[in-house]
C-alpha cells in the first residue's frame, strides 16, 4: 500500500489552453475576481482564487472539494497520506504500526498516540475526547455527516487517557488507517460542537467560523464569496510564513488561470479546468505555472436510476419508490455509453491533463482492472435502443415507447470544459434519437451538499449528471462503498450519502463486504477490481476521463507539494515566498 510504484503522481507543467479566456469577471452575486489593481504583491498575504467558492467550513458536512480545501486550512487530522502513499503525522505523535504496538496483529484495533500541548485556536486543550467526539458526531444519524462512511467500520472509539485513543473495529479491518486521516478525518472540538450534535447541526456558528488546530484561523467568512484567515496564535507547529490568507471565490476557471499565470494578481488558482490550448498561452505570461498530478480523480456521468419527475406523498423526487422510465433498462444504458466520444472529449478539451477511461479505480495501480474497455459506436447504440423497444413512432426524431418520449435533462456545474463536454454528448445522443436538455448549475450550489437545496448533485433531480471525484485514500474501501444499497442518498438521510444514482445490487454489496474484511492485500485488490468490473458490465455509470488535478501556482510561491490523498491546502503551513 505504501509502495510509490502503486501511484502515478506526475508533476506537470501543463501546457493546456482554452479557446477563449475572459478577463476577470463578476459572478452572479456581484463579487469581482481580483483585478490588476489588487495585486498579490504583499509578502505577508497569501491570495487563493477559487472560482468554485466555499459555502460551508465544517468538513463533515461538506461534499465539495472547495469546501474541504477551505476547512483544511483551519482543521487537521491525526495523519494524512503524502504523494508517495506514506502516512505522515499531524495531530498524532507517531504513526501506528504492528512493530510499535499501535496496530493489533489481528486487524481489530489500532491505538493512536496524540501530540501533547496542542491547543484549539480558542486556547482550549486538544485531547483524546475530541477524537472520540468527532466519531460520535460523524456517526450520529441526525447529523447525517457526509463523512460517515469513513467511520462505519468502527465498533468503539475510546479515550484511554488524554493523549491516547483506541479504535476497535467491528471485524478485522485492513483499512485501519482510514478513520481520522486525510480531509475526511479532520478532528472537531467537542466543546464547540457538542451543543449541535443533532438535528440542529446546521445552526452551529462554527460551521461558518471554525475553531481548529490548524496553522490559520478564520476571521471572516462570506459563503460563496470570501474567507479571511490569520495566523493561529496557538498553533503547535512552526509559525506559518503568511500573516494573512485570503481565499476569494467567484469568476470562472479561465479568469482564475489568468490571475495567477498572466497578471500575477493571485498566488494560487484552484482547479484550472479549462480547455487544453489557453493555459499554454497564459503560462507564457511568465507569472506562474500549472502544477498537477494524475491521482484518482475520474470525470463521470451518472444515470439516475429513479424518476426525477415523480414525487412521493412526502414530496420526495428521485425516490427509490419510482424507478426511472428507461434508465433501468441495461440496453438503454449501454446505448448511452456507446454514444459517448471519450477520445474527442479528451483530445479537444483536456489535452495532456486528461485520458479517456471507462473505470472508477485508476489509482493506486494495483486496483486498476485490465478487463475494462470502452467504445464509440452510434450505429450499435441505435440498434440497442431499437432492441429495447424505443423507436420514433410519431416522426418527431425522438424515440418513444408506451407514450413516453426519450427526453433527458443532463446537468453539471458551470464550467467551460463541462459545458463543451455536454455539447459533444448532446450532439451524439441527438443522432440516436435521444432529446437532451442541458442544465448548468453554479458550482457553489451544485457541490454544496445543502439538504434544503434541490439543485445539488446529492438530490440529483435530473436524468444524467456529470462531475469528478475519486478515492481520497490509497485504500479504496470507503470510495467503493458509495455503491452499496445502504448508501443511497434520500430524504431520510438528508441526501448526505454518496449513492446518488440510487443503485442497489446484493451481488455488489457482497463483494464490498468481503473486501472490507479481507486481510490478504492481493485478494482484497482482486475484490475491488471485481466491483469495478461489475459496475462497468451493468453500465451503472459512465466514467469518461481520468483527470489530472491541475492548479495554478505563482512564481512568488514555493513549497507547494500536492498530495492526491488530501485537500489541496493540506500542506499550506509550509507555503512561503521564495528566499
């Protein structure tokens, strides 16, 4: 698991560009992205530009990377994996192992020793009780934490003493390092969140103004706009370089790229998902470079296996009570898959930053199946729809069956690459008689996880939706759990679980349960490959691109060392100006 050969981590000076790059613009709420009049010349201020603006700073309620990045600046886990798949300690005093007595030989428990003299940013001591509480919080069904899956293998978490935590698992657990590590294992302060450990969790003031142990503390937060941080005066490690951090939201990926790479208005630009030819032009400005790595992130299209247009008596749409009128037919899903021109999408829109793919598990390499392939064949796709009984009976160029027209709503977040991907796919689907309505949703809404907002990817009130994610731990157990029956996102769990497609197959559940307890790593890897192969054979979703995580870094910023297994800001305490 810690063998770096299992990871493909490529530091890119990506020469990728876009067909057009707008100047810094104003977002829907009237907030401007940085302009040439507000340069990043102040040596004591770090300027981060996130065109997908954070909306919540509680990492256990967050479903978007932009929220986890923002929260990670203030919060820390016990440990995290670096780019070489090595666990490095944060709040832990050491990494547990069988050799030091931390990991039980039978895989049923692990003991973490914690750093001493660590304080929360309000001056209160950090203790083992905070670790215990974080587990209780994440597993509370009333909280409906998005991180719940990362703790679900645990039987008990015990504070042995103020600086020792013992985790006992329900069964022998090969993934003992999953809980409390990485961006989904950030520790919360008991004294702050205990009054909100229930249905009132969304009312917690600390969701907007965290009290953490990290290098910086939040002094101001305007959701969807800006987060201001200053040095945490109680930080346990070396004092960070910057006095102030400004994380500004709004604009778009192209203007973020321009601000870092060409004009020098910002130090760091998040997720520069732009077409392959404009970043090259912007890098020629000489102000910065694009740094990225091919980790586990896969751009995918999800089928909604439930009907987004019917409501239950309680007013719930996309409910398991009502199957989708045609996506429950595997031949229809196969036809849609055959109509996706992955090669064109990769070549025209991603360049060196994307590879056509048809599988979920792409890293570490040991989990990647060699039995998964894809094709692009509109003639075969049309034939499959014919065989499934979907034909144009009324001459309007849209297939129909039993009075139902084959019309779909295809949604994703606002982004030039994704909108162009939608257009390519719509053109192909139209040719095989599927009418497509394209829908784009502001990223701050789409990825917000807000249970009250029907426009989120969790609610999935459309037929198809596109986004990117991947396993954020070298152990893919929690990631592959997304597809089991108990993980279906629905009203009863505040739509906070990750099975947005509402897929349920006992055969898949059985494979996952086996993998979750298999201590032999080779056998376990085979089980994960079989899970991926099953999802592919049933065409439950359509993986399309293995994406590099690409961010813009100014030449005036050094020590940025991204890991595919944590938030982009995981090492922000080390960022500084060049000497």
